[in-house]
């Protein structure tokens, strides 16, 4: 336990002030206030300085109103002559504004090299599209020619179809007539088949009778009759 107590004894720091009575000094409030105000002005300026340094030119216009508020606070400190620094910052803001305006007006322009590179790129693209256009025109003409040919073939086929349909109708009419004739002949054949057969003796007798009739007709024609 004794060893632990010895280790916990606070030893004087090697850089500690001598243990002597402090020297009495008179408090100067104005001096303290002035020093504090100067320190505040410096802190405010350093913040503005850092912000300006880190802000891109095209965004500086966003700082102006806030910076002017800080400058108004610094100007309120009587011990500080801030007019020179403020003037430089305001001039910086003006120069940045001129630069951004000029940069904006030049944004549509390009250097001669950039222009040449751009034109070369566009020329290459143009030639590529012209080639594609020519190929498309060739294909268009080919397709148009083939379509015209097919349309002619279709027209010829339609004409041939119309002729075939007309011929078919005429043939159907002729077929009906032929069918009627065939039917009539079949009826006559059936009628002929149903008749009794004439024997040779009957035919000879009919021939003899026919000859007698012819002779009688001849006699009548040669008859000289007187009333």
C-alpha cells in the first residue's frame, strides 16, 4: 500500500512556473476588448479567405451577399481599417463577374484545332451516312423493281384467272347441253332396245309391199283421166 501511495504523489512539471506569488497587473478593459475585436476580425477574414479560395469562379456570385454581411461586421470594429482589403475583395468579385460573362460568351466558340477536329469528325460521320444512304437507295430501287415485276405477274395471273373462270362457265354450260344430249340418246337407245326385233321375212314382206305401193303411185301419176 505504501508503494502505491508513493506512485500517486503528484510531481511538479518540469516546465511548471515557479511557485512564487504572481505579479499583479492592472486590467485594461479597452485593450482586452480591442484585442478580442481584432482577433474576431482576423477569424472572420480567414473564414472568408478560405471560402473564396475554395469556390469555383462560376459559383463566386453565390458568396457575395454573405461575404458583405461579414464585412459589415468587421467594419463595425473601430480598431480595424478594413477599407483596403474590402476594396480588393470587391474588385476580385468584379473581375470574376467579367471573367464568367466572357467565358459564357465564348462558350459557343472553339479553338481552330477543336474546330478542325470537330469538322473532321463530322466529315467522317457524313461520309458514313452518305454511304449508308446510297446503299439504302440501291436497295430501294431493287425492291421497287422487284415489286413492279411481281405486280405485273399478279396482274397477268389475275387476267389469266378471269379468262379461266369465263372458260369454266362456258364449259359448264356446254357440259349441261352435252349431258342433256347424252340423256336424250340414252332414252332413245332404251326405247330402241325395248322394241320388238323385225325378222328377215317380215322385212322382205315389207319390201314387197313398199315396191307395190311405189308401182301403184307411178300408175296414178301416169293415169290419163277425162271427166
